[in-house]
C-alpha cells in the first residue's frame, strides 16, 4: 500500500540563500509503505498466545520470537564463561603444567602457551566474523532465504552446544576447534535475527519499548545462567569441567526450546529487500556496498568518519576485555569458574548504574562529552587493575574493578549509539546502521592478538591486560578529530539533497507544472518527514505545525 501525503512548503520571504523567488509554493508528494502493523499468519498469532506472559509481546509474534532469541544469546554467553575457564585448565594439563603456583612455559602441542589459548581462539573467531558479516548481510538483503539461514544456523548452534557437553581431557583438541566454530555460528545466527528487529514496528516510541525489554531480558538471562550454573556446580561439588558441562547442558536445553519456538512458529518468511545490483553477485554485493558507503562517509561526512574510528578502537577494547580478563583471573589470580562467574555477575549489575550515568551525562552535556568521560574512566581503571591484581593474595580486588568496568560497559555502548544516530543524515538510519555494527566488530580480534603475542614473548600478563588501554587512549584522542558535537550535527544536515533530488519524494513545481519523480517504495514515512524537517532546520523552508493528512512546512 502506497500512501501519499502532500507536503506544502513555503519558502521564507526574501531568503538570500534561496534561488527560488519569495512566496513560491511547492508541493512534495512522499510515497512510502503504510505504517500499519505487519500482517501475521494465524498460526503465528495462535503460537504467540501460548507463550508465557513474561516472554510474550502482545499482537507481535516476531517481537516475542526475537525476545526468546535474546534470552538464548545471553544464556550461551554465560555458559561461555564456565566453558572457556575449563578449556584453560585442560590446556594447562595437556602442556604438562600441573603446578598452578609456578609459571610454566610449556606449549600445548608445541604451538602456544596454555594461557594464550582463549585469546588466540578469540582472535580467530573475531577475524572470521569481520569477514563473514558483509556476506551474511548480503544474503539477508538480496535473497529470500533470511528465515532459512536463521533456522539452519539455530539448528547448528543448538547441535554444537549439545555436543560440547562431552568435554573431557581426551576430547580437548576437538572441542577447541568446535568452540571456535560455535562462535562463528553464534555471530551468523545473531546477524540474521537482528535483521528482523527493524521490521518490528515503525513507531519509534514502541521500538524504544521493545529494545528496553530486550535489554532487560538479556540482563536477566545472563544472571539466570550464572546463578543457576554456579548453584548446581556447588551443590553437586563438581570441579570447573563439571560446571562447564552443567552450563552447556542448560544452554542446550534453552536453545532447543526457545530457538525452536522462535524460528518454527514466530518469525516469518521475508522476501528480498532488493535485487543483487548489476555487476555484483550475492557474495560480492555486501562487500561492494560496504565499500561504497564507507567511501561516501569519508568524502562527505568527515565527522562521522572519525567517529566510526573512535567506535572501532573503543569497542575493540571492550569486546576483548571478557576473554582477556577471564584468562587473567584464571591464570594470574587462580580463580575458579564459579568465582569468575561471580565477578561477571558484579560487572552486569554495575552496568545498570552505568546506563543511568550515560543518560545523565548525555542530557546534561552532549554525547561526545559523555564518551570522553567514560573513556577516561577506562584509561584510569585498566592500568590500576593491572597494578593491584598481582596474585591470589589480592584477588578480592577484582570485584572492585568489576564495578568500574561494569559502569564503563553500561555507559559506553548506549552513548556510542546515541552519538552515532545524532550525527548521521536524517532518513538514512537504517541504511547506515550496518556501518556502526561493522565498526564495532572489525577490530575485535586485534587486542586479543596483542595479548597473545606479548604472552608468547614471555612478558607479564599484567602488561597484556594493560595493552587494552592503548585502544581507549587512541579512541580518546581520535574523538578530538571529530570536532564539536554541534558542528558534527550541522555537518550531517548540510549535504541533504534538495526536494527535487530526494530519494524519498517526488518534487512538483506548481509554477512550471513539471515533476521529477524518483520514488522508492521501500522507504518509510520517517525518511521523508525527517528530511523535510531537516530542510526546514537549514532555513530552506519555513516550518509550521502538522494538520491532518497535510504536513505544512
């Protein structure tokens, strides 16, 4: 259904910046899909009604489905804390490092130190994800297989999680490789699932409610996984490897029930958003699109260019802190998997006030100032942690550091997203959202690689932990190259197309009776309205309140 709203634009009288005579009237007809709720199949609506109320989103089966996926993702993440700790223990035994009190330079299968295992696994998984992301995005955008890819990725993810229950000393090498592949599968599945989020609603307030509820679901799921796994492990008196099996068993059950329900009954088929561009294939289209977008940002939006570099450095460090800190706590502080789980539970709880600080700082000042403040928090806390956490005798200090790091995580991520949305051209949010996702993951492998190289060279892990500070310092200084927040916002509006060249609107010149039509039906109303408002903000047109189906500017 194509809806047409007449936008009546009256140019300011005597505007010296306009080539149009004063009092000239212009009509802009915007064509976009109806913002009415998506039609769902009767089967999906019936299935949605059977979901427990705590997980159900009324009248939107796909929101319910994504909520179940969000819960499952956090369960898999919580299980990874116990599993990776066990892999470190098994790697140490495999290398012959049986005395945990003494430093051991023996190598696992003559390749690397046991303490380098997790960071090397993270390096491989992170680098692979950076390469895979444009390809998965191309499949989602240019084919009818979105749901099929998501469904088969969920089946594979569930199967691998279940097989990983059988971890033991003899099966250790196989499960190291399998767990890396689980990381790839997890990222592919999550990428496809996230593609459904943009279609949940066109109402921004309702979308905000959805995202808030998804975030709460993920927090509670992570806490549930940590608490239940730790409780069962302590109740049966099992060691780290037993806790890992419990965690994987729990996450496998959740995968079977939640992912099976989401992909079988709630998430629906999707047609291709667009055809593969001429001269491209389904494999190359994603890479070419990413290149074109980045090249446009580089040439037209320098502030956005530098900000994406800030995101690259900052998110790389925060993304690596889980695997680096897990290695550090297990190897340097001698902590068990349940103790490490308690630390991450502390981090999770501390992230809540971090989010509140982010909101307060962004409101009182602006997103850039807020980001500078949280980067300073990271720059100070990382070396402090590396200097005071020297061994088992002072391992209790890790909980204090967990509070600071939790605040930093809860503060940084939402502020980055707020700043990004503020400085991109209005109406291009969906198109450019993939760039910040890519920027936030493309360097995730590099801090882990640096830690591995230093560890293999015989340097103290305290230096390896401190290297995360390099990325926060780089992000802090690159942010100065972005310029002022006000200037960055103005810059994003300065290159908006005129109504005649708008990809969202047909421009009708009443005086000449001509029309230039360049209409895309896959853009929603917000694109045209946001662009028209931005034109009004730049004094090209005068703005008046909306009335009925006619929007007056």
